[in-house]
C-alpha cells in the first residue's frame, strides 16, 4: 500500500512537472502582449496642441533635460470662464446672480419698481442690457454682499445643486471641459501645482472648484469684495461688503499671481483678451514656458466666437498668440469630446 502511495505521489509530481514545463514552453512560444500604455490626454486628438503640451511637459520634467525645472517651480495657472468651463450665453456667475435676484425678491418688494432689479424679475432683457455695467454691478453687489462668507457660500452651493444650463439642461458644474480637466490631472501627475486665476469672484468659485477640477480653495484666485472680521450676535463672522476690493482681470492677473503665488508661472492657459497679460507675464520668464489659448470654434457641440463676442472676446490675445507662437487650441478639430456628459 505504501509502495502504491509513493508511486502515486511520484506520478503526480511528474505530471505537475510536465505541466509546468508545458506552460513555460507555451509562454515562450506565445508571449503575452503587454497591456496598452495609458494614453495621455485621451479627449485630445493627435494634433499640434496635444503634441506641444506633451513635449513641453516632457522637456521640463525629465531629469537631465536642458529644460528641466524643479518641482517647486512647476506652477500652472488657468483662467476659469471659457477656459475650464463654458461661458455662454452669459458668464455663469452672472446667471447665478440673476437667479438670486428672483429668489431674494420677496424680501425686497421695492425691487419690483427699481431698476435693474425690475428688469430681472420681469425677464426684460432689453431693459437689463440698457442698465449697462453699473446695473450689473448693482446686481452683483445685492446678491454677493451684505452677508457673511458662510451664507454666501451656502447660496452658491444650493444654486450649484439645483440650477441647470438653459441650452444643455445640465448642472453648471457639468459644463466643465473634459480635455482641460484631463490636462489639470496630467500636469499634477508631473509635479505641477495648478491654480485658477480668474476674473470671477473668489468666493463664488471656491465651493465647487475642488470637486470640479481638483483645485483646492487655497489655489483659487479671483476678484473679491471687501471683507471684514466682525462680531455679530456675539459670534465672529467674516462680513462681505458692497465694495470691489480687487479686479482679477487683464493686468490684474499678473499682480494677483505675484501677490498670492509669488512665483512666475511655467504654464498659463486662457481664452480671451482678459488673459492676455497673464500669458505675456508667464512667457516673459527665463527658460522654457508655455502659453495656451482655448479657441471656441465648435458651434455645434459648444459655441463659436472670438473677435466680436460680448462674452469672452478673443482679439488682441489671438493676434499676440500668432506673433509669439503660443499654442491655440482649435476646440472643433482638436477635442474629440468637450463635456463628460457628451457621448464618445
């Protein structure tokens, strides 16, 4: 019995050994294909913009490269409206303010007879347009100030959760550009610190920028209203006043970058003349630099506009891009998807 058992074990061992050898031979004869490498920036078509971005990142992040830049110097700044998300038919923050006027109107019965609030309540676009910049500033002041920072943040959070874009019927935070979100992730994976530098109001962007872009609140730089520390009802609060403290647009952007970041960016992306000075400031630094412009050319999937647009006008910056060799992203031809909700 013992002899049979020993022979059985030897037989099993021999079978196992032969099977193992057969597997090795099969593996040698038919090597397994390696899984395909992850494609960088999958929503970007192969083209000049994607190539320029990848080549730039490779050049400044590879040790031994003559253009290598240390991690702490890898600063990337992005405009928000029209660069990271859509901005038509109006800047989304303005649409938020218009919705807030209607929501707040019952507590302000005088608005029914006072412009520009009457125009908003009545849906009178002509009267609202006639109120001009001063009228819009009154609307922004009424809906953004005269409250604590916490109360304003709550109003933005509620609007973000319920409001829908008039054309696409999507939450406004779904109107972010998938290729640009991929670019933010790609840069961070290569040691870049990413900032938003926008003409939009800082406290409007902070409640949702982390979830939408992976950009934390402390890396969101925008325009701002005067804010003071006060004791109200026995509690300390930060109170927002109806006085614009800083306009983070145009020439204000390089000033804000220096004030809040303290380093000249290595890479900057914008989409309009309001970003021109930020792009100029970035590319004026020593060493290899990158300036990019999102050019809205897709009227079917998004909008097509540039030099004559009242929202996100791209005129002087487009001319400068052509003179200076900046990267101009043709949205229609270079992005195979614009929004995450868009079918591949």
